[in-house]
C-alpha cells in the first residue's frame, strides 16, 4: 500500500490526489473504505448525482453543520466546498475532516477578504456582525452570529430591532432579509456567481413555453428574480415546497445540482432549471467549485486520508462561538 508520504507527493497543483486508478469500482471501494475507517460522507445538494447517491447524509448548509456537530465517525469526508469542510473541522477539532478537492472553494466566500472585512467592521463599532455561513473561518471569527439561508430570518429576528447589524458577505440575501424584517442592516458587497447568473430575458422566454410553471428561487438570487418568484427559500425549503405543492411544473432558480433530489422525490412533476445568462453544457447555473469533487477524488481522499482540513486552534476557538449560537437558536 502506498504510504502517506508518497501520497502527499501526488497531490497535484489542482489540489487533489492524482493517482492512476485503473478498473476501480468506486462505489464498492468507497463503501469498503468507509466501513474500515469508521468514516461518514456528508454531501451538499449541489454535488454530482453519483456523490449524492453514495453519501450517508445529503443536505443544505444548516443540516450539514448540524450533522457534522453530532457525528460519532472518526473521519468526516465532506463532499462540498472548502468553507463547509472547514466548518465541520471547527465543530470537530479532534476528528479528521477530508475534502476531496482542496481547491473546491466558493465565489461568495472569496468576495469577503478577512483583512478588508476587519477594517469595515472597525468603522462600525456599534454594529453586531451576522455572517452567512458561506464564508471563511476568519470571517466567522469576526462575527457575533452565523446563519444559513434556512435560519437567517430566525437569527436576525432574535436580535433586538434597535441593534444595528452588519450582514455579510451576501448582499442579495442581506437585501432580501432587510425587506422581510423591515431592518436596515449594513450590507457587505459580496455575491455568489451562481445565483447572479440567471437571465431574466431567457426566463421570460421560458415562461412563454411553460406558462403553467411556478418560479421558485433561493434568496441569494438577485432582487429582480426574487420579485417574480412564487416562493423564496433555502435549498431544503425549495425541496420541501416542490414536494408539498399541488403545482406540477416548476422553474428552479438555484444551483442545478438540486434537481437530482427534486426529481427523486417528485417523479410525477416537471422540474426545469432557471436559465443562465451564459450558454453552458446544461443551459442552467452550475457551481464549478461544487462540481470539482468526483468519485475518483472521493475514493482517493478516503483511501489516503488527504487532503486533510486543518484550522489553527485559536482561530477555531473564536469561529465556533457564532456557529454554536446559530446551532442553539436552530434547535
């Protein structure tokens, strides 16, 4: 068996183990390794279908954070993006947390550099800081509360109305929350490239083809999309809406990976991805970072226990405070 030292040498410039794996039955080998190593595989709804199928738990950011907080596995394989695996490590400092591709980042997290945000926070010392979970550990450490799209309204409403708030990093989610709560939170100017990729012009054309369809959207989407949406909600909220609705046809404005679970749960309904501004392989909006994880990378990271997520102890100590506040309020 290849040693870890040798395996480390094979982590290429793309951030994952690049080792030849001829004639590998990935499903069989991953399940075998998972049992041998007492590992759990957590996957976000935006992962490729094959990873969602093999995962022990598939969920949105809140559900994944909750699952990570209570797992008794020795190894957590996080099929998602870096901030998610980082959050799992903060919640489980003694466990090994693996990310199939170390470069699976997040455009929203990247839009909020810690040094710039720290300076911004200093300019508003009377404000509490609420940050969307899609951010780095450094940003979480600068926060009073963390939230997800599932619990953002609950977190914001738990704070007295007279208390000024900075909301970061997503300006679209922050704008939506301001409208829903009647607040005037100070918004950091960040955004998710996936949720800003939808085309209103193409959506109008799509509606002409499907006048009986209902538009549902994630609150990270731009205001003009949210204005015409029948329902606005988190990833799990969108899934639940489709599942419980009497409607039969939906146009879904979020990352296209959600369609796998939607179709699994609703085989009798028609699910259409909202059209993207730019032409691509599926004419929908996909997160290139989420799609960096593959079955090969999942197998290799579990076999060699690399890449291994590390969070400096003092940073983790600071970052877990607002995360735990969120988890407590979400019970």
